[in-house]
C-alpha cells in the first residue's frame, strides 16, 4: 500500500483522489461511484494514454468497472470487495488493497450495496455504466418518495 497516497487522503480530508502521472488531478469527499461519475463528466475525453492512479477509501466492483472507462491503471484502497478484485484482474488494473471483503455493504450493513448489486454478473464496463445509472435513478426516485 502506498503510504504516501493514503497520507494524502488524510491530509486533504478527501475520500477519493485521482493522480495523473504523479500529479494530483482530482479530489472528492465522496467514495466509490459518485466521484468517478463526476470525473467522467469533467473529462469526457478520458486519459487512456496517461498513467492514472485512483486512491479511494472503498472500492467495489461498480467503481472498479467505471475506473476502466476512465483509464485508471492502479488503485490503492484500504478496503475492496472480492468482486472488485476479480474485475481488476480481468481488466488489467493493479488493485492494491489492505483488506478484502466479499462485497460492499449498504449503509446499514444489512446487505449488498445497490450499486454493487447492479453489476453482479457484468464485466463489460459500458454495460456496467448503464446498469449503475439505472440503479441510481431508482434510488433517487425511491428517495423522493419517502
């Protein structure tokens, strides 16, 4: 685990950092999918010819698959799901995790996170992006009905 990168998380009071060839390019106080979707909107051309590194507090399969669309080559995280580990191997992303859990849990720790569940059995990043957006739309609709 890159001690320097994790220290930067603490110093920046951020949960997600993206580096481009060693230079800090992006920070977010959110984890997982949300900062990656925002990053994709800010940089729609992607960085496939660069060496992007993601440092995030938690990585699930949904965020890992989005990382492939962005062009991220290395991910450092204290916590990853085993689903993310498998997807990283399939997509040639170097995933450096301090600990691995079967899946990323929902906020109440009672079951699988809906975004993680939305990409179960999916390994195509473009299809995963569609499923993630659908899951977010359902979550937002359910939230507004409360």
